[in-house]
C-alpha cells in the first residue's frame, strides 16, 4: 500500500482584492507544517500541487523546511485536476437573481452588507456562500459556462486515477490543494453523497492534512483534517 497526504493550502487573503495569495498567517501555517514533517522525517516520493498560487506557495514553503535539513523534497508537479471548484464565479453569476427571488438569501446578503466588524463580515459571507453553493451542488441552480459540481468531482477523480496509475508500491505522495478536492477525495474513499462531500470540504482547516492509503484504484481513508502542527489557536483558521 502507498500513502497519500492531501494538504489544504494555508490561509489565503480572504476579502482582499487578490484572494489567491497566502496571508501572513497562511505562510506561518505552511512553515509549521514543513517543520513538523521534516523533523519527523516524513519523506515523500512524489509531490503534486494544484495550479493556484496559494496551493503552489504552500508546497514551496513546506519544502523549504526539508531543504534546511538537507532532506529530499521532490519538485512539485502542477496538476490542474486539483484546482478548487469555481465557487466565487458561481456566487457572482447567481447572487443578483437570488437576492431578488429568495428571501433567505436576501436577508443574508443584507446582513453581510451591513456587517459592523470584519469578523461579522466574514461570518455572514461564509453563511451566504454556503447556502448558494449548497443550492448549486444540489442542482437547484445551474450556471452556464462554469464547470458544474459534477464536472469538478469527475476532474478530481481523474487526477487521483493519474496518481494511482503512476504509483510504485510503498510510496508516499503529497498533494497540495483546497477544501473542495479534499472533500471529493474523501468522497471517493467513503462513497459519500454530494451534499455530505460539500460539508466535508468545509470542515478542512487551512494547512491541515488528510491521509489515505491507496493501491491501484482503491483509496482508504486513514485520517482526516489533522493539524498537530497548529498548536496555537491564533493559527487555526478555516478561511
């Protein structure tokens, strides 16, 4: 059996103009993960990353810890299969119409626009995001020219199959990705329904890792959302 670690990227720059970059906290989270693994000699035969800056940078920073200790760190291979689903695009496309037609979404949007603090703004946005994406995953709303949840899930499955096909027995593999692909990876192991998969995706903390055993096309969940390296509450984040 080989072992797969799927890492969620460090905290991105939420609510900033350029979301796709690590925040200062996100960089710290990645350094902590790298130090934790490197000092325990958790070595990898292959490393992959999704194409987003926040994913690539998390892998790079983790790798720095290995370099400092003269430990091997494979050059990460960028795989578009492990990109996140396009949730922001779904929000942008659907929100105006849903504000007009859905009283709950209208109320959540009003609460978000009238938030009195940054923390309150984050919470109300997350709730609004969860409701809209939940409707999209359930196919209650359809957005043209944007990859559907079903297409996204199939894309991640294809990426996992490529990794399995390249496997030699007893390897350790790391993927640096996002919450959505982590949820779909767990779905593959546990045969979850789409709505439960989405809940799993939202549970993954920034820079946590999920561990699976795999052999051929068989994936078995060994651990989910682990973050022993994040022992300071100040660096425990979901967004």
